[in-house]
C-alpha cells in the first residue's frame, strides 16, 4: 500500500485577534502593565531598594486613542512595591523618551530584544525617513534587579501590536497623500530613497547570496523566491511603514503578501513584455494587486528600468498593440520603491548598461486573491520575532483555506 503523502503542519498565528492591541492605546498599556506585574512576581525579590521611572510620550497620536492634548503619555515604575504602567506624566523620571506616534512605530513596535542588529537597523532607517524622530532625556537605568523585571516587555507587547487602525490618519502623518493621489490618477507612484543606501547594499548582498543558494540547489540562476521566509531583512521591508501603508490603502488593511521575489537582469535581456498583473484586468474598479519594485541600484535610462503607461489602469483591459510606444520609463535613485495598480500596462526596457540589474518585487494582494507564495506553513519562529502585521501578510488570519475534513479549523481562526 502506498504511503500517505506528507502534508506540512499548518502554522498557527501566535497571537489571537482578541489579544491584539493598537500601539500606545489603553489596551496596549494594560497589556504592558499585566506583563510587568507577572515579571515582578518572578523577579521582585531581586530589586532591593532600587527604583526606576521611565516616561514615554508619543505626540500627534490618532484622535481615537489620544489624550486631550493630542499626545499619549505614560510612565513605567519598578520599585520594591511592584511594577506597573501608569497613564500620565511623572515629574522626576530617570529617563524620558518622546517620539511622533506614527513615525516612530517601525522602531517602537518591532520585536528586537534578542536582535540588537534589528534595533540599530530600524533606528537608522527611521532616521533616514523622518530625521530625529526620538528624543531622550536622562540615562536609561542600569539596575540589574529592575532590568530583570523589564526584560522582555518590549518584545511581548511588540509581537501583539497591530498597525494604527486609522488608515487615513496614518497616510496623512506619513506624508503619503500625494502618493495616494498619483496611484489613483496615474496608476503608479514612486517613493524616492525610502531606504538608505546602506539598507539597499545589505539587501543586495543578501539577495545575491540567496540567488547563489538557489542556483546551487538546481534552481534558476537569476532569481530567489519566497523571500519573506528567508531572513530578517525581508521581514522588515515587507512591513516598511510607507510601503505597507500604501498597500493597505490599495488592497485592504488585511492584505496578503502575494509574492516576495528578487532577481537579476543581464545586459541585453528583454524580461517583460507589456502586461497587466493577475487577476487584472478583470476586476473593474477594484484594485486587487499592488506590485512594488525596489531599486537596489539606480534606475537609469540604460539600466533596463520598468516601463508603464500612465492612466492605463482605468481602461480595465489588456495592453494595446502600441502600449510600449506609449510607455514612460520609471527612473529613480537607488533605495527607491515604485508601485503600481495591477491593471496598469507595464513591462521593462531592455538593459543596455554593463553588468546586471538587481531588484526586489513584493506584491500585495487582497486577502481573497490567490497568492503566488504560500506562507501558510511559515516557520513559527519568524512570526515570533515580528509584530502581528507579518502574520496578516502571511494569510494566517483570514478565513480561506482553513477547513479540514472535520470542518473549520477554529484554532486557526481564533
């Protein structure tokens, strides 16, 4: 008798929906408070006479969770009587940190206590995007006993934190309204230099390693796929605050990452004729697919850049015979991201420059559209080192593909 086929075990989302909280909200603060209380039960005996107070203030908070002054302020106290989170300011903190609520979230909600390189990288990228978002006063306490109580707090709440639920507010605070308008009118937009040159270099180096790894395994010699499952860098850019926010605007706040692919393009190579991205152009006014291309090198005239016909997304049809003649080249500096509505007529120019062009293609889809990549069996350790936004991108939160022979798999729908 033939053996039954081996089916990978499903990955369960690590944080159920009722346990997810919006950054710095009352529910978020309550979650932090309950964690500190439990930590004090374990380690309170190590504190001795130590006492630390840390104030956090997040300015320009979303109106539905903000204090009367438009900000959110709270403080953490650890002393011999307990550990707690208190709403409001404190007159004599040991350490104070202030940041813009929306612009600081990439750092403030990341999971990085066991990954100091991620903390440094996201701080660098946030500064690259917005300048000095975080300001501090004083010195963070170093008392060993109190630090044992605080250990793990950031990651505990970080992996349970959802992106801001007021998407229009987030778009305004991130300065994205012009990009939203361009996507609506022209069908594409460009976010120039949204990652630093250092980040672009790090991504290129890791992508070339993965392409070689794929080649050594007998795969295509120019591409690496399923990037979201292949390292921390790829997790971070999938949740890039500007790119992810625009994706949520275009294809839904519960959108999935349909594909995460990187590849190289050689001199003389004609890689893409004019086309639409599936499932377009059969979806009318509904955008189902947002494609992003990350320039890890300058997109110049002779680099073989993307071609696109502005406004063609409104036609809801396959490209016309003269689409290539009507197209314009997307030119952008290294570290930029171009994105387009899936109905847009687009392709790529032939590369005339020497060497190769190396790029990343991340595609975001509405959660009911079939994805190219399958992240339903992603390593749980990847979810554990990220906020729940990544769980949503993997498609683990929706109701699709969750039935079994005995009916709905309610554990996967919790």
